[in-house]
C-alpha cells in the first residue's frame, strides 16, 4: 500500500490467432479509481498491457480489488477476452497505535498490597501482522516511580510493585507507551491518586514541663506544654487530647496542634506532693489510633501551715508542781508539729 502513484505492473500479452485488422488491437479496463491500463508494443509488434497506479492504495479501507481487463481485436463485430485481475494490497506500517483513552485515572488506598493490579491500558492498530503487534512500556519517568509500578509488555497490565505511602506521595503520573512492530509509538497518561488510610498514630511530644510547681500557684498556671502531630489526612489526622488520672489539672488546646496543661484548682502539697497523669492523644480515624505520655508534676512547699501543739486542742497547759520541786526539774514537755516541710516545718520554741 505504500507503492507510489505512477508505478507500473505488467499483466502479460493476449494472443489472437487472427491476422491483420482482426488481430489484437488493444486493452481496456473499467474505471476503478486506482488503476488504469496502458497498451505497450514490443519490438516484435505484439501488444501487451501495463497497469498504472493512479492513486495510492489504502489496505485498511480496501484490501482486495477485482478488476476486469478486456483485450479487443479489430474485427467486425470485435471480439474480446476478459480476464479477471485480483489485486491484494499488502500492509504498510502507516497507522500508529491508538490508545482507548488519552488519560486514565485510578484511585488506590495507600494500604494496597504490592502485586495488586492497578489497571489495564489497551491500544489498537489498524495495520496487520507485526505492524499491528503492540508492545507496552513506560516512558521517561523518575526512578522512584519506576520502582513503584511495572507494566506487562504484552497485555498492558499495570501492577503495583512497592507499598504506597500517602504521607510521602499523594499521587503519581505514569507515562505509558504503546509501540507497534514497525516502530510507531502512541502515548497515554495514567494518573494514580493515593487515598489516605489511618496508618499513623498521633505523635505526642512534651516540649516543656514546669516541675516542681509551688502549691500556692493560682488556678490556670501553665505547668506543661506539648505538641501533637498526626501525619494522616482529614479526619484521620484530626487529633484531640485529654488527661487520664486524678489530678487538679486540665488541658487546653492552642493553635497549630499545641496544648498546654494548666492547674484547674489550688494545689495542696500537704495532701499530695506529686501528681501523675497520662496525656492521651487520639485521632478520629476508624478505628482510632492513639498515643500517650506520662506527666509527673511535683508540688513544692509554701509556708502555709502554722505549727500545731499535739497535746491539747487549745494552746494552754495546766501543770501541778509540788512546792519542794528542785530547781532545774522538768515541769512539762510540749510538742508542736508543722505540716510544711524543710525550714517551713522546723519548729522553734520560746
């Protein structure tokens, strides 16, 4: 079919046993749109026919042509010979492959296991034989992408080779080529969207702890700062924090994923010199993931307790002493205690 117009094809010589004007005079052929016939004369005077290609053939539109050639003599009435010519147009690689779609889109969860089929791309070629045999492959892409995906050269099946990670890459663009046996190439794009899965627990970091805290610290005093981060997306990455445990503390959210732990009420070292709570960070995934950190808060003493005598509810003692008691005798021993600690709890008498 790639034969250029103007090409000539000899079809042989018709024989006529008559002589003179009754012998072979020429050839004719019905109009067919592709070929015309021309009469040629050899050195011995015989006339033969040549087919001349007037218009390029297109095998994909019309592969086989049936032509009727007439050989005419000069008799009256003239006689004809009418052989049939069957012409078959052989294929030329004049058609590139064509993909069913220029662009494919597919979504994959990030927990899709390696070995899973992503999708099948398909291309067709109007040629035949090796000219229509299509081999699939990837175009020029980063090595990172080529490690993630592989395409079957014969079937066009794209398969996942390595695990996906939404937090690392949220999508890929694959450049796929289809090449026929004659070297003509077609291209298409495959857009792979990676969908988030709740596979990351919140990351909880205590950035600052103010310990010990004086027991006279007012309510609302900040005793700890913490930062929370979740690498997931949407609800999977939306985190809330709470305190677990009995303590006069509360947690308050700040912008940017920060939280502060504050005193919820007055502290009393004499009742509890230390508070232990667990900070729990939990996301909104299904199922939810969580992480925790222990917060230990020591309470330092303030001199908020007066000494208390132990022997009497009232600060008065009655002692009966004989009149002959020797000088220097101990009359009574009094004891006072102080709930504070250190110097604040050291009692002196006077």
